[in-house]
C-alpha cells in the first residue's frame, strides 16, 4: 500500500526518539514533523537521512484506513498503548 496524499498521520501522531533532519532531538507525539510537506507527504521519504524507525513503519489498510482522521485516531491510540 502506498501513502495517501493529504494524510501524514504517521508523521504527526507518533513520537520519534531518533534524530530527524531539522529535529535533532526527534519529535514528540502529536507534533508535526518538520519534514512533512504541505501536501502531507514526507520530504525525505526516499532519502538515507530518513530515520530507520520511519522507514520501518509501512502503510497498511489496518493503520491507514480510508480517511486521515481514522489513521490519526489509530496512531494516537497506538502511541498511548506503547508509551512508558
């Protein structure tokens, strides 16, 4: 499955503890990544600078659903369920 235009939920909802270009300390949950473009696509998607944790998160119907709001809800709940 490919990422949907106008979504970007996976670049907002989860926390990222590893450095991201422009965010050397990573990013907290529910904060927009600086690498998320205005069209909600990752600016460094194919770059080797993209964090491994980001590359390991693969789009799936279970996670992405058919609407951005559903994906955000899923990922926010996943973040809450897996955070210490």
